[in-house]
């Protein structure tokens, strides 16, 4: 082997070793941020481009560092989101009526809520039709899990049922606990969509990333609709679960319908 070849091989080997040291160093730095809680479970990490700028390396090196953390089950990635801190998704059973807070606690997350809007106003046409009244209390909030955005929720309630409620009341407790009305159940429709710019900002996800949209109508025992609510969940943080007992020869999931 010629001297030039030996020199090239030495330089190439050194570069490989430096790159290896660099992405292991980046992996350890990010690991520290995750374990310290700087990056909480479910939180999106800075993009590969942002991390490459921060550490002064190529995106290939950053990706190798992230793959090390993925192998250790600390991070994960999903199309449309990028990389995020791994954590258990909040499982929301559809077999019973429950609040978001109850479902978060069942998954081991600490729930919080931040009210964005609180207003007595005229309801949109569809909401007014469902509730049987145009005068409503509308509350828009962000639900958080372990301090990170988990859902955007808008709730409409007939003004006559909510006239004694304050902004502090709905920030502290769910409507199910505040209304002096016995509840019988709810109907819920779930569909997939893309996050709007505003929703992306509130949920800390990229605009256009996958979200689940849920519309729920909650009924009282006298079969009156007392709440209409709209929920937007980032798709990487929640999953809906339903039991399908075998009752006949049909094994098609119930509740499916084509969207026009």
C-alpha cells in the first residue's frame, strides 16, 4: 500500500471516529435533557435542522444520535411530526363516559387545564340545533398532560344551566362535575384531520400534522342534550380503545361510516 493510500486511510478513519464521538456526545446531551425533564414525555424535539445548527454538525450525525435514543426507547418519530420524547399514549376507552382528566390519571399523567376563552354568547347554528337553544356558555381551553399540550377543547352549554359558573370554576373542574344535571351518556364522532396553524401553535406540533377531531354530545337522563364539545388531539399522544364482543358471524367493526 502506498504512503498516499495509508495517509488517506488514516485521515478517513480519524474522521469516522470523530463523527462517532460527535453523535454519541449529542445523544448523551439529549438524553440528559430528557431525563432531567427539560424535554417532557410527548414533547416534540427541535427539528433535525435546528439540532444540526445547535451542535454544528450535519443532519446525518444528528439522525444517528436520535437513532441511538430511539433504540433506548427514549424518543420516537412519526411521519408529519418529526422526533418526540417517547411516552405512553393516553388510552381513551370508548365503552364508558369519562373526562379527559380521568383518562390522563389512568395513564399515569398529571392533568391540567388552561382556559383560553369564556363567554356567554349566541351559539353556532349546528350547536344551537343540538342544544335546543341559541344562548350558550362557550368555553375554549387547552388540556395539558404533565405540562405539555394534550388537547384543545371547546364546550358549549345552555346558558340556563351555566349561569352560575365562573371562569375559575371551569378552569378547576370539568363540566360533568359542575352541572347539577344527572347524565345518561354521550354520542361521540371521531375523525382524522390536519392541524391548522393556530391549533399547531397551541398543541406545539407542526402545522398540517395529523390530529384526531372528536365531536361529543352529552345527554341528561331526560334525553336532553346538555353539552356539545369539540376536541382536537395530536395523533401521537392519544389512542381510542373500544371492546368489540363477538355477538354474531359479522366481524366488521361497528360504528364505521363513509365520510362524504
